[in-house]
C-alpha cells in the first residue's frame, strides 16, 4: 500500500503501523512524529512533514544517540507489512540518476536499512 505524503496521507494507517498516537503533532504545519520502542530499549523517532515532503529518523536508546537522518523529496511511504511494522521510503523518485530507499521494521526489533545507488547503465 502506497501512501502519498501530500495527497493521500492517512493518520489511521500510521496508527496501525506504529501502534500508538503521535508523540508530537502540529497539523497546521503538516508535521507529526511517532515513536516506536522494542524490547532491547531501542527507540525510533519518525517525523513526517507532509508540506515539505520530508522525513526525519532518529535511532537511540536511553544512553546513546545512534543515528539521525533527514530526507527531502519523499513522495510516499510504502507499507509492506502492518503486523511487523515494515515500510519503505523512496526518496526523490523523479530523479532518474539515483535511487534512494530506506526500509524500516518496527517489530519484533527495530531495524533500518537503506541505500542510494546510481541508476546509470
């Protein structure tokens, strides 16, 4: 299931994906942030800005901040598996020279993998 950030943004689907309400929401700015935690103490903060079509991802535990990523030109989220909380983000799909994709899995453990690859032949 693809969810466009601007035209088809669906709060209910994100509630089902994250199993919780956003920890921060500013509807007039098109911003919301969700938090997911796993049994190892890993926390994922996932911010969405539907007006600017950007995504912010932070990965941390109680003691350390591991990762901070921001992507612009994100057109859509693709939900792969609601039960596992598995979804992908494709960045700048209209730029044919490169392809950037980030896959996030929330359950049973938080996992993030991604790549930016050249599409030149």
